[in-house]
């Protein structure tokens, strides 16, 4: 396991480096000059040259890349062209909204998907088991922004029990208001996410229910609950864990849509504003942090999967568990 962790960590660092290269190059291929963010309409050639020199866009691309990479090594994400403030603290201030939104939605989605997916598999031949499977399929096709608008219309405009959007100006200084502001966004993300998770939980449970080791345990006198707990849970959890990592990463990246619908001052709204203002350091910083989060989540999901499933450890170490 130790050798696997070393190899997987090395792969994580290599992937992060390649992602940084791709991010830097793709942003430079976009039309327009980053210096335009500093200039007003009708700027002279001398002003344009001065602005390009100020932000370093007149330097060779390789020199710009190594300079950016060197700052990343010191956890410096640069300075915003528009606000002239460090990018890192701006991202940190937005993460206090995006991270609770993502984690709360993830936990709620798991709480919904696991029992519903199990019932859909265990009672697959009943009408309600089939109905749960159909609802999960339909839920995958529902756009998050559309569901968010429906929840706003019902709970904010008609029932008036929850706010339609926004977030307290003091962030979490007023926890009650902050939680109320996140209820509808969390439910929106969780319902969309749980629809796909239900399918994976149902599929994994069906595989376990039809397995030989579960039938053998039942034949030896174990109850259904006992056989599932001792022999089925780990086998069903292994494939689901990897999917959970993907879903958590997808939820984090998809926060831009939900934050726009509910006017939340999170990472997504910061990225949208930076794109509109051609603020390259902020765009680079947000995308880098998002990429890093996705890669780390994938790394942790792989490690958790190997801790759960001894067959993977046997394949890696060459020893029987």
C-alpha cells in the first residue's frame, strides 16, 4: 500500500503540472490581450505597451509560464488586474460559501441515494422498485438551473418560507441566515446529484444480490440483513466509492450554475465575473484551485477504494489479503 501511495502521489503531482500547462496555454489562446483589462476605450499605443509591460504579457510565453509556476510553488496565485488585490484571499473568501454548499449537498445526496438505490434494487420486481428506477432516470435529465428555479418559485415566491437567493454580507457571522440562504441551493444540487447516484447504488446492489457468496451465506443460515452486512456491504461499496469521488468533483465544478441561479457569492460567481472582465489572474486562480480540488478528490477516492476492497490491495502487492 505504501508503494501505491508513493506512485499515486507522483501521478497526482504530474497530472497537476500537466493541467497547469494546459490551463496556461488554453487561456493564452483565447482572443484578446489580457492588458485590455487595464485600459479604457481609445487607449494609445504607448498606453497599451505600458499595460502589457506592467502585467508581463509582452514577455515570451515560456518566461510567463515559469514565472507563474514559480509563484504557484509559493502559493501565490497572483494579483487581480481589475481590483489589484491578491487572488488567493479572494478565492479563500468565496470558498466559505462554495465548500459548505458542495459538502452539504454531497452528504444530503448520499443520504437520499443509498437507501433509495438499495430499495430500488432489493424490490426491483415490484412496481415501486421499478418506479424508483424510472424517477432516477428522469432526474438525471433535469437541469440544475431549472430545478433551482422551480424551488424558488415554490418555496420563496409562493410559500415565502425561504429566501430566493443572496447570502449575508458578513458570511457566517449570522449562521442562521447563512444556513437559510443555502437550503434551496443545497437541495437543488443534492436532488440532481442523487438521481445519478441512485442508479449506481442500485446497480452495485443488484450485483451483490446476485452474487454466489451472498447466496452461500444465506444457505449457511445467515439472515438477509446479516449476510448483506458481513458479505455484501464491502463489495457494493467499492465501486460506489469511486463514483462518489466523481460526483463530489462534479458537484464542486457545477457550483457555478447553482450560484448564478441563487446569486451566491461563491467561487462560481467570481469566475463568471473574472471572465467578463478578462481578469486572467483570477480566471487562472479559480480554475487551478478547482482542478487541484478535483484531482485531490480523485486521489482520495482511489485510496478509499483500495482500503475497502482487499482484492485491489492483493493485485497491487502480490500478496493475499
